C-alpha cells in the first residue's frame, strides 16, 4: 500500500515536470547552432583563394581544416550553453 502511494507520488512529479525519464543532459538546447554553413563556406572560400594562387586543392584542404575547427568550436560552445 505504501509502495503504491510512493509510486503514484513519483508519477505525478514526473508528469508535472513534463519530462518522461529523460536526463537533463539529454534535453537538447532550445536554440542549437548549426555548423554546416560555415563548414561549406570555408571550403568554397578556401578553394577560390587556392585557385587564385594556382593551388585549388591545397586551398580546399585548408578550408576543410578551418571549417572543421569552426564546427568543433560551435559544438563545444553550444554544448556548454545547455546548462545555463
């Protein structure tokens, strides 16, 4: 009997919070940052700058590196802002 009342109280608390057994770390950020556009833009800009310097592949490779760095920074920044 006591166990039932405890389970009912826990169920009411869970429903009141609006979450269904989801840990707070798994709740997505309300405004996540997308890193696809900066990644694509950096590749294109790198290729264009590389083409001007007659090294298009090298420019694209540098653009990929810069784009991945931007994507990782945005991901870490967004990940840290979830708890705020």
